[in-house]
């Protein structure tokens, strides 16, 4: 009998799905406080639930790029809030921002092309780049986790097809200054390559910070792909819905990928997303104070810990990425924090930061009480 067929080299070359992998290898014991997965604490808005329950067309596909009324609302949203001059024709509704990223990558890049990524990076981006047969080129950052445009420029080659930025950033929480995003975007325009801007944390801003969408910058529209998500801002992670803003030049290519992967985003989720857009960012105002308090508790707790370095205090998303002064790996540190102290973090190795040791903490899904207890447990562990 012939041996069972093996998996593809493409898949064998990928990193594991890190959060699933870590939870499987290190099952959290009862009573664990999770600072791991990046989800917000607040519920899905009731208006979204009502809109989905009232769906009567869920048995049918929507048009591939999404419900016309949702695409129109998305275009209005990015014009009003992000300064991106887009019409409904520039909107593609996707099954989450991750699917939008795959759409973009498959539409613009060929096997062997290079994609520039800022390290530490979002692991699903790195996985998608490799799965597409492309080569990631990593740009390191300083203590503030902001990329240097001259380092991005050095990473470019004749094979480069795109540069990826995430701001506010996952895993570091850093907000990239407008000047830095502008220089990177201008560099992409000058070189005839794409700037893929992932913006799912656009509403999670602290200490008076403002969000900047690269697609709003002068001359950016024709070489910028902007990705947005309903998962974080409206607590709709399980609904799997987001959208892309793309130029007309790649619309047909993106539609080929969209139709192959999902045909369309789930129709009930699209109806819910339309209801979410009607609420807008004001939906978050009732929860922002609680999240700010949890952030403050964890920040102050980390600053008092001897083996922890946090040279830069991030002001976006709901992540912190402290450096731990230890010879142990980030996997070992995160593993022991779960097993021995019942507090869950994500090891820095998931984001390409193998050394020195870093761990990612999410304060988005904890109460102030749990934040205080989590810090106590981390202090005991470290």
C-alpha cells in the first residue's frame, strides 16, 4: 500500500497559528486570567444583533464585493473619518481583515516576490506572505518600535512588491507618526510598489493620539491598499467581516481572489456591519474609560517590576510588548506564567522577536480587578 500523501511544502514552511498552538501546548488551568488573545471586553452592540436576526436574505449570496448599501456606507465612513477619497466601487467587503490581506497579496504579488514587513510583525501576515510563495523581508525597529524609513528603503529590491504597516500596531501598541507613514508611502509611490496599511485598531487611541490612514495622504490612492475590520471596534471578531479600500486598477484581480476564497462575506455579518457603521466610533465612548483604567493599572504594575523593561509607552491598540531581562526564551516565560501563576500572555517568538525575550500583554479583555490580579501574578512569576 502506498504511503499516505504528505502536506505541501508551502504549508510545512509556515509558522504555526500561534495562539491556537500555544493554547494546545500549554492548556490554561482553571482560574487563569487571560492577557493573551486580542479581543475587547465589551459586547457586540445590540443594534448589530438585531440587524442580523432580521436578515431575510441570508440564504443567498450577496454580490462578490459586498452588499451595495454596505459598500456605500464603508466609502462614506473612510471619507468622513479617515480622509480617504473612495467611492463604493473602491470597497470590497471581506470575511475579516485577514482575508482582505490575502486578497491583496494574491492580487498583486507572484511567487518569489518580496514583501517588506516591520519586525516584530503580526504573525498571520507573515504566514500569508509565505503561503503565497513570497519572501518576507524584515525591517527591525528601535526601542520605540517605530520603523525608520531609511531602513525600509534599504530593504527594498527589484523583487519587492509591497510594504506592510500596521498602525496602531499589533503586537506593540505603537502609533506610527504621520511623517513616518508619509515617507514610507511616498517611497512606495516612487518605486512603483504597494503600501498595504492594516488599520483594525484605528479607534483604540490613548492620551490624545490621532489616527492617520496612509491612503489619505497626497498621491497615495493609486498605490495604497487599506484594510479595516469590525472585529475589534464593535466586538465582532466571530462575525468575520471587514473591508478593503482598493484602487480601480486591481479591482478585477481582487474579485478573482474573493470569488475563489469566499464568494462573499456572510450576509448576516454584512447586515450587522451596516448597523455598526451607523453607530460609528461613538459606540466606544461608553467603554473607553474602563479600558484606560485597565491600561493604567497594567502599565504602572510593569514599571514597578525589576526584570521588566518598557522603554516606550505605546498609545494605541490594547497591547503592551515589554522586554523581560532573562536568559529564558519567551516561550518558556509565557509557559511558566500560565502553568505556575495562571496568567496567560503570548510569547514574543510568535511575532518574530526571539531574542531578547518579549511577551505580549492584551489589556483589552480584562476588568480593573482582573488587571490588578494579573499584574500581581506576573510579578510573582517574574
